[in-house]
C-alpha cells in the first residue's frame, strides 16, 4: 500500500500549468514503475499518461480520469508542504484527483477484476484544454474505454459526502478576450486622441445587457469581464484596452447566441468609437452531462456504503473539459466533499486529506461492482 497522504503532499508541492506538467508526469511515472510489468502498462501523451490494467477476462474497458495541472495563483495557505513553484498552486484539487487515481491503481494492480481498467492522467484541464486533443489521440483511441468516470473535490461539502445528479452537471464555458485599439495622446488634448478607456467602459456596460436583455429568462447564462487593462499613466489617454472574461451557459445553443451577441457589440464599439476591435474566444469547454444509467448505478452502490453520505446536487456554472469525454463516452462526474473554508481557485484552499480515503474506497466499491457484472 502506498501512503496516499504523502503522495498528495508531494504533488501539492510541484504544481505546473497546462502542458507543462513535466515534474508531475515524472513523479507519477516513478510510482507506476514500481508495479510488476505483467500487471500494468502505460503510454505517455504529451505531459499526460494513459495507464492500463489488464482484466482477467477483458470483455470491456472501464475508464477513470484525473486532471493534473495547477493554476497561476500564489499560494497563501502557509502549509509546510506548500507549492515550491512561485506563482503556481494546486488551487483546484488536482493533486487530490491524481492521488485518488494512484490509490485506485495500487488496489487494482493487486486485485484485478474481469474488466480492463484505463486510468487517464490528463494535462491542461485549466487551460488550454487537454481532454479534447487527448480524446482524439491515437494512444487514447487504441485503449478507448467503454465508460469513463471522474470526480471533483467540493470544498463546500463535508468529508464523507458524495454529491451527484443525473443529466447536466456543469456548464458550457468559453473564454473571451477583446482588444480595442485607438489613438493615445496627452490628457489635455482629448480631441486629438481616441480614448480606449471610454470605449472599454461603454463595452463593459453593454455586455452586461446580454443576460438581462438578450437571453431567455428561462435559460441560464453568465457573462463576466474579470479583467480590464488600459492606459499607462493618469495624464495619458489610453491607446489600447483589453477585456478578458468568461461565458457560462447551460446549453450549447445559448452559448452560440451569447457569442454572436458579443460579436455584434464589439463590432458596434469599433464603429461608434472609430477604433480597431478584435475578439478571441480562446478555450471553450463542452457541458458535463452525466449518463443516466451509469449515474443511477453509482447511486445504488453509494447508498449501500456506510462511510458515505449521498446528496443530490444542482447543476453548476462550473466549467470542466471532462465534458468532451462524456460527449463521446458514457459516464459521470461527481462532487467529493473536501471541507475547506476557502473555495476552488482560492489561494488559501485547504481541502481535508481524509477525503482521499473516502474517494478511493467509494470508487473501488463501484468499479468492483460493475467490473464483475
């Protein structure tokens, strides 16, 4: 048995951004290399890893996915095992996700089931998105699972809680980057310049009308401009401005309508302020939709486990590129209670490590149940 708490702390120390998870990959490979070669095989894909455990019969393949990357956040937890990478942090729990996967691998290498198992260590979940290209890779296609599952820690739930729902769980998401380019100049001569602070301010206000006035009230959407950059000094008219934000919707159709409206507004700003206006929607993630049959099977197993309390959750505007995998392969994602005073993507996120054992025992019970049916 491996010491999962030590593994989690090792991984927590070395967070890396998407497609830069070199130390993380190396650490995982060291652990995998300790198992008998006749019981496990793996392939690397960019900075990710695909791990296959042969079943005793091999009628199908059960998949399990864990994301690997950290976030560009300066950690402020004060933990003795805090990040050693300045400005990088596992602030979304991916260190725990990987640790749970290693715990499952450790169990099933020693206790095989009839079905094959595929463990997917996926890079770049936080961006630019690793699930979709990994799904299309030759390595993944060769070992493609018949079903696939994943979890995400939930700081708002106590340890020992599992929360799940059938159908839509997470939203469609898209980044949005807008650049406005005018003409800079002296603050005393505004008529000789073209002020992009003013243009950006107007655009931010207009974007706020998309949900309130262009979206069906019975549908759901969020458009947030989280960053606005413009200007260099208090007495210089800004030549350029950049807006960065995110779009979240509960249907692909609403996402496309929202993007179309943003395009219209940006074109209008370009015309009305006689400036160059460019837009880039960056990375986009597909909605996470839990397969009803597999989710119901999971619920039945969890209800029988004495150490877990099951809750039905609501859909959330959270984004997850696991949605691309569930679009192609039936399965589900669930929330794992991790009980932290600070939420996901916070510099002081501190999930309780007891959630690791809960997750490993829960998924072991579920995989053993379906893998012997």
